[in-house]
């Protein structure tokens, strides 16, 4: 069950669908203690955001691998600038609010829940050797165990059949 859950998390996080649930791995401690570094967060799109909501949004820059970095922070202020809603965000562990104003189109969604430390497993599974260690090795153990059980049953059936043949020859 755990292997299936890890595999599902890896697949969902590799193929995020726009406008759908997304899974992100928290890379910093800016939201501690509410969301720990290494946690997996499930991001749910929403049409409405309020003060107090923890949201994931486009950070506007890319990491060393070229992937866009998203940020998970809490909305601390909501205001209107004409017809446009403007949000101020802040990490719970940060002393100051973020300097950049946030608009609806930059928000990916609200954080539905987080799973502490699961991000380490997901990040490891995304790497080739990690995938082998986390997914294929346990799967290989299960396959080996099931194969051994089948071989044992076949041997039992052969022994039983040979026992029946020897009984028939004696009779």
C-alpha cells in the first residue's frame, strides 16, 4: 500500500495537470512549524482566497535545474486595486511579509493538507537510483516472495502426485 502511494505521488508530481490538484514538495522552512521542510503539500485550485489561507503560487524564478520554483505562504492581507484583488503573503517563520504583491493569476491553489517528510521520499523517487531503491527493490522482493510461494506449492503438488502414484503401484 505504501509503495502504491509513493508511486502515485511520484506520478502525480511528475505530470501536474493545469487546473487540477497538484503535489509539491516544500523546499524551505519559511512555513514552519505549520508545514515542515520536506513535506508534501496537496494544492487544490480555488476561485476564492481569503486572509489566513495557505496558498502555493508562482515565484517568478527558476531553480538551477531550470524548473519553475513555486512558493507556499499564508495570505496575510487582501485588498482591491480597482477591479483586481491583490494579496500580501508571508511565510509563518518569516518576520516580514513578502515584498511582491500577488494576483489571482499567479496563485496555483490552496494547500488542502501536507504530509510531513514525505517529500524526501518523493524527491528521492524522482531520481533514477532513488526510483530503483524505493520502488523496484521492494517490488522485486514481493515478486521473489510470490514466486517462491508458487514454486513451493508446485513441489507440494508433485510430491503428493508421486505419493499417489507409489500407492497405486503397491496396490
